[in-house]
């Protein structure tokens, strides 16, 4: 049976506030828990006015307090931005607060220009080269295999995940015997190749005897196809703005947004939308099931920011009802 989860960027709307963004994330997490989702993950981004999940572990503590059973985690922590010891402390704290509920998804992408590198006091490209060693060191801190012990952090047991959108993450996840989550919701190109490599080269670990795959999809569900496309247009606008170097807060939806774009932009959205389920509940469920058949994914995690938080909650409710029928 396939498990379903939620990936949230904690979007900040145009005309909205940070407080409203955190409230919306909390409500979405409670909805996800109510409808039977397994996990609620928050993604780390920095210096982006439209994304409020930069202090990821703090946001997760807030979400954890607002829920009771759903797993909470990072989708992911970009380890080059941090030291392994700091992350051991942060997620050791979360593990102590919410035992048995914490996931630690790790990614390599620095995702930062010179200004942010200076602000973080990090050579992020050099740090990215050290990523495999840092992952091993982070695990060693929590396992008590180092001379210095993080407190909290020592003996913490979050569920470690490797995140990726290329063959690199698949290779490392296979070598370390970790579950692997692929970012197909925005980078679908290497999906099939990465999953094939990961499954072929997987080396069993103490935590995982066999490979375990999560794939990401965008989800936009409403009563009609037109309404779902309308709701999806906020994220599409945000993506186009990001790709054209003009990121900002999440804009209101626009009718027939795709049709208003030049052909090049339409092609770009069609390409990154290969892992998207947009439409009525039945249409979305059929798309999700076809994607599961294609990938053999053990889990699907749904992204998809909407300007109206209530619409996103309802989208999830409709989709989960259809997937369970």
C-alpha cells in the first residue's frame, strides 16, 4: 500500500504576513493528519520573501506541537548550509520532544549566491563537496561514535532520508542504505534513471534491509478541471518568476494563466509539470496511480502551494478521499 505525505514551503502570500503563513502550515498539517497522511515535511530555503521555512527545525517544533501522530520532518535540510553537529543538536531536540515522529531528510544543493554565502559564513560549494562525509559524521554524532557528544542529539533516532534530483543522491542513498526521496515535482528529468540506479546498487543497512522510494508530485484538486487549473496558477506564476530571476511572494491565482504565456514559458511549465496531478478528484487520483505504477514508489509526497490556504486543505481532502476509494 502506498503512503501519502505533504511537502510544504510555508508560502507567504502577496498581501499576507509571516504569521499567516505559519498558521496556514499548522492548519495544513492538522488536515494532513486527519486525512491519514504519514508525514508533513518542511523545505529549507533562505532569503526568499515568499518562503518562510528557513528556520526549518523551529517550524517543525511548532508543527509538532500542533499535531499528535503525523511524522514531521525536513524535506529537506540542506546540509552544506550547516555543520553536522548543529543539525544533530536541532534534530536531537525534535526527537526528544516528539519521539518516534521525526524525519531528517538531507540534501546537498547549496542553492545560494555570494551574498547568502557571506551571510551564512560558509563556502557552500566547498561544503557541498564534503556532503557525503558530513552525512556520515551527522549519523556518527547521534550514534555516539564521536569523541564529542551533542546534547541533545546523542542516541537520537530520527528517520534519515536522502533527498535528490540527480544520480548523485541516488548513489549516496544506495551506498549508505538510506530511503531515497526524489524531487520529481520540479526536476523530473532524472527520475527513472535515479530510481533504477538506487534500487540496483542499494546496500542494506541496520535501518533498512531493502530500498525504499518516495517521489514528489504537485497536487491541485478541485470540483472542476478549470478550478483546479486556476488554483494551480499561483504556483505556476511563482515558478516562472523564480526561473526568470524575479522571485517574490505567492501571487493570487489567474484564470487561463498558461494561455497568457509565450510558448517557451508554456513548454517550461509542461516540462516541470510531468509529476503533477491537477483536476477533479478522480482525475487527480488516476494521475497519481499512474505515476505510482510508473515509478513503483513506496510513498508519494504532495507539494503544491495555493494562494488560498482553505483551498489547499480542501484539495488534499478531496484527493485523499478519491485515492482511498
